[in-house]
C-alpha cells in the first residue's frame, strides 16, 4: 500500500486534489481511499488531505503519518506544519513554490519544486495550484499515466465547461514542468 499526504489551507483545493488522484488511480485498476483532516474548520486554516492506494482493498482508516508521497500546495506551511518530518525513506514530493520559498534538502527524500500558483494564474487565471500539482504528481510518482489523470479531471470539471480545458492544460503543464 502507498500513502500520499497533501498539505494545504482550507479552500486551496486539497480535497479536490485527493478526489482527482483517487479517481485517476481507479482508472489504473487500483483501489484508492481519499479523505481530509481539518483542524479549525474555517477558510484558510491549515489542513491535510490523504490518499491510500493499492491493488488490494483498503481497510485502514487512520491518518497518514509517514507518507510515500507528499504534495505541498501552500509553501507557507513548510515550517509550521513540518511537511518534511516523518517521511518514509525514498519519499517523493512536489512543492508549489513562490519567489522567496525556501525548500530544505531532506536526506532520503526526493523533492521537486515548481511555481504552481504562477502556472495556474497563467492558464486558469486564478492561483489554484492543485491541478498543476496533480500533473506533477503523476510524473514524479510513476504510479499514474497522464491519460488517467486527464480523464479524472475531465470527470471532475465536466459540469463546468469554462474551467475544464483550463484545468486539463494546467495538469499537462504540471506534468511537463518536473
């Protein structure tokens, strides 16, 4: 079983990210279980979303403490939420960075960075980095084909045609950027 931990603030699309990844993993014939964890339930509060996936059914329902993979949607959480503590050896992750973001080197972890918010602004017109990071995750994890991710994003945004193509383009750009 593999585990993913997403670090974000409420309202930045972490639950959507987990849902899209879970759907894409389903298209890869894997079982997936995605769920959020909130502290204070208010917009902007730090929160996590989690995904477990495997080729067998998943029964474990606890939070994820030592992920195989991680996504950091909001880089201001790197220190306060200890994003790089307790990673499994060989963990891989993607961090959305801004101009002054300091990303430490972490022994035993592979950390990729990209200006996901700026990419989202350029493509979508809003700083929602989540679909950019979904594309990057597909590339660095090796667990998903880009087509599966695009299919899941298509399903998620099928009722919002104005956003559909922009988010598909954001996924592709994220995939190409790492």
